[in-house]
C-alpha cells in the first residue's frame, strides 16, 4: 500500500498543470468513485481541480511474472499521457531505481533519464525508452530486481511485452 500511494502521488504531481475535475479511479476492473476534496472559500464561483482531464481514467494493473523460477511482481499505473511501471520482488516493495523516457520530434529513440538510483545499471532507463517508443507515452519505469543477469532481464522484458499485447487497454 505504501508503494502504491507513493507511485500515485508521484504521478499526480507529475501531471498537475491545469485546473479540472477529479477522475474516477479504476482498480482491477472495478470503478470506484474518488473522494471529493473539501472546497476552499474563494472569491467568485468555486472551481474544481482535476490533474488529468475531464472524463479521463486512472488505470491500475497488477500482475505477476516469472523469470527463471524467480517470481516478479509488476504494477502498472496508466494515465492518459503517461505510464508508470514498477517491477520488483514479492514482499519487497522498494523504489530503488526510477527512470523516465519520452518521445521527441528530434530523434526516433525517446530520450531517457535516471531519476533515482544508480545510473550505471541502466535497465530501468533502457526499459522506459523502449516502452515509450512502443506506447507513445511518457514512461516512468522502476526495476528493483538485484542480481538478474542480462539474459534474465531480456526474458523479463519479453514477458512484459506479451502482457502488454494481451491487455493493451490497461497500458
């Protein structure tokens, strides 16, 4: 729960740039209405605030993968223009690495940067770039799997692509 709250707060602050209404929250195929904020007394007509946009949705998709008999938990949080993907071990909700990537008009490969963690490992940034190219969205990727060799990481990415092809509406 703490990891999900942190990721939601991160996406919320990354996407706040206009005043709109709060969206509905979609969590594992169940629509849950969001809690309304108390209104602050203002001069003139009261305004509502929505960081995402009118009629938009926030999608949360949790699934499991297995790489060479090692269970991997995955959490995808999808907004209309961005995607946050967290990969980690079961029972160890860490956010030790975080990278962002987004497409530009200047290059065919999206630009990427490491926000948290060791930039030398680089798999989070590389994964974010490939997913940004595939989805056309701004992608935040966090891969928290110490000790995986490059072949296992390639297998993990292949399984992730398969999940995205099977459920494109959740990404």
